[in-house]
């Protein structure tokens, strides 16, 4: 469906939980978040209904996210139902990959096309620090499982933090040399946990090109500028939500795990969907698409206007 600004909104992200088995410093409070009550969280059937209604309005691609989507008990059933919604052409999932060895094959069979895996560093000690206790070996095993199951091509997402993981840029890019990984570096956004961080943590994506001057621009892929290192099989994407935001071409809406439609990641506006069915649900989704703001104001304001952090919205 076309919004008021002529953008074709065809992409929906659904958060299936705001809980997680890791505690990344930019995303989750150390103590975790309040567990939603059972009746607050979208039920599997409600997620399916939203997917069907959204597809009827022109949504073609759905990304399942969280929190960590693989800790939701019914994740395979959710993927199966969403993938079966008439008009949905692709279902993908964003994960920290820790539980992929357990779920990759079942998810593929249920209709999942691909996974994006978050991995900010390959250094075990640094990974433990960033995730407050995670093991990078678990992620690498998860990636292997995804490859075996055919959940490919795999995008590897790394959030760039000044003074934290700049030395991980080159090792991550090295992964693209012999395999078709699409490593994407993302500027950390001042939302939720890191809204109050010191300025030096927020570094521009150009830092990647300083570390690896041999990268050649080869095109674009959605919101990322695509680069390739000579002779490499994979690619390197640079995503800069802050220094050159991509609102004018944003094609996305989001639904939180408690059933609120967020037309824009960084806006406070939320439209309740839980409890709506049939024409009412369709009308609320249509309103969200039509009212999607033209742009967010992250480049001119200190922090996101969103009342929630990424784990609660679904990144
Ligand atoms: N748990 C899954 C994972 O980590 O891939 C899915 C949810 S997580 C919220 C989705 C993505 O949001 C991750 O790639 C994470 O790095 C990113 N993210 C979280 N907080 C962020 C922030 N403040 N700025 C930029 N990216 C952020
Ligand atoms: Fe969990 Fe993903 Fe947030 Fe890390 S980024 S705390 S893995 S939800």
C-alpha cells in the first residue's frame, strides 16, 4: 500500500518477544526487562491474523524479530503460519543465533527463507563484554547450522561502537573473503539503553572505510550501501541511520510483541492492534501505513522519540 508520501509500504517487522537470552549493552538493561503478562503478549493466532490482514494491504515481506525470537516457545509455529499468509513472499528472521543449532532445520521446513545474525565482534572476550556473558562460539555454531539448513544468504549485523569494537571491523570483513556472508555495519542509534551514552561511542559508518580502504562501492541493498573487497565472495554493507538517514525510502512498519503498530521506529506513535479483528484490524493497519511520518529527527535531536528501546520494538 502507498503511504501519504508515495512510499510503497510492503515490509512488516513483527516482534514475538521482548525477552532475550543475552544482554547487549546497547539494547537491554543488565537486569533484563519486565516479563509481559501472558495476556499482554500477542498470541500465535493474533500474529497470524495480523500477517494475513497486512498482506491483504500489500505487505509482501515479514521479518520476525524481538527480543530474541528463538526463545519464544512457539517460534516454529509462528513462522509456519506467517509464511502461509496469502501474499507473503518472504519470511526472514533476525537472531543472535545462539539457539540456531536447535531450530535452523525446523524453521527452514516451516517456510523461513533466511536469517540475519547479530555479531558485533569475533573476539570471545569482547563478545562476552558486549553481550554481558554470551559466547561467540555459540554464534558461530548457529551460523554453521543456518548454512547447513539453507537459511542463506546470511547477513551478519554488527553495531559499531566507538572505543569498543572498531578493531573487529577487519576480522568481520575477512569473513566475506571466502564465503557469501553479507556483513553489515550499523551505526548505534541513541535509543533505549544507549540514549544517554557519551558522544564518543557514536561513530560514523565512514570508520569502516578508514579501517579497510580497499572496499569498493558496488551498489545498494535496501538501506545499506554495498561494498566489496577485491576478490571477495561476500559483501560489506554500511548502514547509517543517523549520518544519512533513509526515511524517504523507508518501506517498513513494525508490530511490537504486545501488539502495538509502530509506523516509525523513532516516533512515539503507537496504534493498538491487540483485540482487533476483521475490518477493525485492517482499518488500524491502514491508518498506521497512511500516517507513517515522513522522517524521524535523529540527526537534529539527541535521542529517539520512541518510548521503547530496541528489544521492546523489535530491531
Ligand atoms: N535478538 C536479535 C538479534 O540481536 O539479532 C533480534 C533483536 S535485536 C533488537 C535486532 C537488532 O537490533 C540487532 O542486530 C541489534 O544489534 C540491533 N540494535 C539493538 N539496539 C540497537 C541500537 N541502539 N542501535 C543500533 N542497533 C541496535
Ligand atoms: Fe538480545 Fe538482540 Fe538485544 Fe542483544 S540485540 S540484547 S541479542 S535482543
